[in-house]
């Protein structure tokens, strides 16, 4: 089964937590919103360090490198069977200058026609409740777990 690793950025003000999510690019995702957003993530190769892959993917999908004190979260299994590992990081980034790498995909499926798409076409900060609606349903567990961890630290 496929395995991915990603970074869940969060920031807070006096009353709210906000989460940085990305929307996948390409024609398949064009008109999908609720449940389509994700942590910036990518597939882990055999023997590769998952956190290292998560950091590489974050940079590829945003054009920004991040560093700091990472909070490991419990992996989740998405509906398609992919396991996703994630680390939370408290950090604010400005979304206006972000850019994504491109990838080639076959579109339409089984057409033998290859097109180049941006891996990510939108980046946005969402307040906790909205983030829970937008993010892939399995990945919502990352937000729930992080909020529990943060409450315990208060």
C-alpha cells in the first residue's frame, strides 16, 4: 500500500486555531472542495525518512521551506488505503507568494494523453471548524489530535 508524509501547519490568535491546507491541482479536483483539501504531503519511497519526505513535499508544493519543533501525529489510513504520516508545526506563512511544482498525469484517464498540471492549485488558512470540513475526511483526525495535544499543554 502507498504511504505519504506531510506537514500540518497551524497558527493561533487569542481565540482560534487556523490550519494551512492545500488543494490538489488538475482537472479531477477542479470542482471539488469539501473533503478535497489536504496537508501538503507526498509519497514516501522505501527506506526514506518520513519527516524528511514531508519537508521536501512541503517545499515542492508551496515553494517554502519550514523548520521548527515538529509534533508527531498518529498516522491515518485514507479511504483508498493510503497511510498518511503527519507532523504539526506552529508557523505562519503568507499565502500570496506560494507556488507549486508541476507533474505530468494521464488525462483523461486511460487516454494515453499526458498533460502537465500544478500539484497544488490553492493554499489557504482555515479556522478549525472550516478546516475539518475541507480536509480529506481521514486527515481530519490530525486536527482533532493536535487540538487535544494543545489543550493538554495549556
